[in-house]
C-alpha cells in the first residue's frame, strides 16, 4: 500500500472523465475509474489500465456504489452529454444525474470525501441573460427533448447543495460549457465531431437551422485545469468553466471547412426543438476565485482535435451511430 490520495472518477471512459483520470494520475493520485460503458469507450483509458495506481470498475452508478478502503475525492462525470444521446437514452440520462448523484453523495458522506459534480450550461436552458452568470436561474423546458438532461442536472445541483447544507459535506459544482478535444465520440451528434467527421468522409456539413445560434467552445485541457482548481478551492457555489470566445454555428462550420480543406459545402437541416439560441459563459467568478481563464485559442485547439480525428481508422470513421435528428426520429 502506498499513501497516495484516492480519487473516484465516474464516467472515466468518457471524453472528460478520461482526461481527468490522466490529470489525477499525473498529480500522483490513486485513481479509481468507474463507467458502465453505455457511451464511454475503454479505448480512452487503455493506456492507464496497466498502471498500478489505476483501477477500473465496470459499474452503473445508479446502482449502489461500493468502494473499499479510503476515499478522498469523488468527481461525478458519468452522463450522456449530447442532445441525440438524450433522445436515445432518456431514462438513463435522468437516472445518472439524479439517482447516481444521490448514491455518490452517500458514498462521499460515508467516506468523508470531497465531491465535485459535473453540472452544465444546460441548467440555463435557452438563456434570456447573455452572457450567462452563475446567478441566472435559467429558462428550461422540463418536458422538451433536453429536459431529461437539464432537469436531472438541476436536481443534481439541488441535492448536492442540500448535502452540503444539512450534512456539512464538502461539495463543489462546476457548470461546464461546450468543450472539445481528442476522445470526443466521433458520432455522438455534437457539432464539432459531426462537422469534422463529415469533412473526413467527404460529406456536406449539416448546419441545423440558419446557423445563427451561437456557442463558445473550450479546449479540454483548459477545462480540466479549471476543474482541478475548483476541487482544490474552498468555493461551494456553482462556477462556470468555459471559453467566452463566442461564434455562430455557421462561422464555426466555415472554420472547419478551412481547417480540413474539404471541398464540401454547408447545408441546412431543421433546427431541433429547444436548441439554445446563444450561449457564452461569464467567467468572472472563475477568474476571481480560481485565478483561472482559458489559454488555448480555437485555432490551436481545433488543430489538435482534427489531428486526433484524422488518426482514427476507416472503420471508426464510418461507424455512424446516428447522422442527425431527422434520421434518428425515423
Ligand atoms: N449543430 C449543427 N449541426 C450538427 C450538429 C449540431 O448545426 O450536425 C448545432 C446544434 O443545433 C446546436 C449547436 O450546433 O445549435 C451545438 O450543438 P451540440 O449538439 O454540439 O451541443 P449543444 O450546445 O446544443 O448542447
């Protein structure tokens, strides 16, 4: 036995979870990765599985979670995270951030561990305040297609604060805005892998609606740094972590065309229901409390991400889970 601090990371085989595992290994922790592999992929953590300071538990956190021995930190990052996933697996999406969070809060209480939960800019819904500050309560349709994710994440914040208030648990809440980087699922329907996948396959890039809706994309290493700082801070209120550099989806499509050199064009498909019109984090709190701001600009981040997608095999590239909302609904 070494005396490394022990951290449980749920959603360990996913995009963000796997990058967090890497970071905590690098910081000298013993990392316990947990995933039910519904949307995660062992390939993302293959390089860690032979390390003595890493262990993997194939488990669904909506069932009772048991971890033997000491536990110092928990990071709850298990959840489907793309609008098409919510349509495909709505009940699991609801359960992982509600029942799953409840189980992990109970585990944190039993172990005396500090827990950080992954919340989201989706708690702001289709926001009426721009840019979004943490004190904005949001504009969410509870019964729309995104409701299963948005309301589960809102419940997650509520139960996490309740455990903090009533059980004096050490809790942290990060509100994550659109994030990108290597290990995103190529075919999860999110805009960046969708556009890059289409460019690599020689297909037109599908813009939903007229492309005037905005997003603000944060490179994954910046996000991980913000999360690490938040976990180690004393701050219990929710904190936005994201990159405030805002862009319309149409401009974003044009950037991807330039980056990939594809001869294809932008085509328009119907806008999905309740698609937020604008999204941009106000990161004043993160700057002040954590001394954090993003460092990687979109040109640099997109280049690294494109190189990652280019390295995938033809099989991986052509494995279409679902092309777009219209196809999925058929
Ligand atoms: N989008 C698009 N084409 C696609 C996939 C997504 O135009 O092939 C749009 C989508 O309608 C949304 C934005 O890109 O306005 C970001 O979508 P994503 O699913 O990545 O995440 P969201 O921020 O909506 O949760």
